[in-house]
C-alpha cells in the first residue's frame, strides 16, 4: 500500500505493536522481512505506521512472531487496510491534528474513563460552554478556527450520546463543577446538561468534593480509552504544549490502578448527581 503522508496516532500504534511482537521473540527486522518475503524497508515503514497492510499479511506476521494472543491479533486485524474516512477527516488541516487523533481513539474505543479536575469533560459540553473555553486561548484564535473547534468538540459527543454509544465513566472534581465559563447562566445550563446525560444507561459521573481532600491524579486531565484488547489501550493527557499519548504496557497498568483508586475516592453515582444538583441550585 502507498505510504501514509502523516500517520495518525492509531496507525503509529498499530506499527508499534508489531514491533513489540517482533522484539518479544528477539527477531531482527531483516529476518522478519525475509520470512515475510519483503525487504527491511517495508518492515520499518509498517512499524512506523507509514504503510498499511492487509489482514492476511498481519496474521502472517503474527504467526512469524509466534503471537498467541488471539484477542490482540483480532483487534489488530480490525486496524488493517489503511486509513478509513470518518467524520473527523473534514477537519484535517483546519484544526490541530491532535484533536483528530483523540476523535479516532474515542471512535474505536469500547469504553472510556476520564478524570477532570479543572474542566468538565468535553464529551458533554454545551455549545456555549465549549465556545467560552476556546475563546480563552492565548493568543486568541481566529473566529473561524474557534467555530471549527466548537463544531468538532460537539461532533465528538456521538461516541457517548449517539446510536452506538459506548460506556463512559467520568471522575469530576468539585472545582471543575464550580468554574463559571461563559457566566452564571451558561454554567447553569452546562450543569443541567451533565445531569441530563447522567441519566443515560452508559454514562456514569463520579464527583470528588473538596471535603475529600487530596487524592491520586489530583490536577490531571486524563482520558483512558479501552480497546478490544487491553494491549491496545491508550491514554491521552492534555498539556500546555499539546496532547500526550501513552501506550507503554507498564504505564497503562499504572493508569488503570490510579483510575481505580480515584474512582473509589469519589461519591457514588447517585450522590454525585445530588451534589451536582446542589451546585446548580446555587447558580
């Protein structure tokens, strides 16, 4: 297949897992290329996410690498065939590519877990709340880009509110609930939106009140996207310099433990809804 001009995070992840398979059996790239009937450059491009491959070739490589994790191989098979055109592609070249990578990761996830301590989860923003946040960027963004970012953020929400909605668990700190982006009226509308979405069967909000004191992951903004195989899970973290994507097995295991801990620190779903209602009444 033709090389990808700019591989997405998901495509690079596909290549990374094949490299990890190869290294796990101590096989060199030239040896793997010879067994596959190709050259070392092809293997390098596949592992860098620059080349898409067929499902048949993927399963052949898994066999060469003696991979017995059938769930992983099946999940990787679903990633073959090159880049597919999805709704977020209409934003390519118009907003930062990191945003599109997040959309792709969410789209293919089977479950999402988040922790937010200063912002409410973007998958449940009202249009006014999203615009108020994006308007605070420094330096200010051109109006067209603001509108494109708002539209993209609202479109992302289909993964938890659409016909194919997936399970979502979000931990929200009281500080985030009390931020009044866009003013009192906008803040009230945003909290009411959270209350409405909390009634969805697939959505769970867990609130950490100030009274809980310190807790693990305090200050973090984390999205944990679970894949069909846990080996393909991905963590996304926001930073001032751009998005950070994490896929190291050790780090993923650490994040899972930390998420379990912070979720136990939070109020249960019913108490969390009551807490959000109490803040809404104060607005």
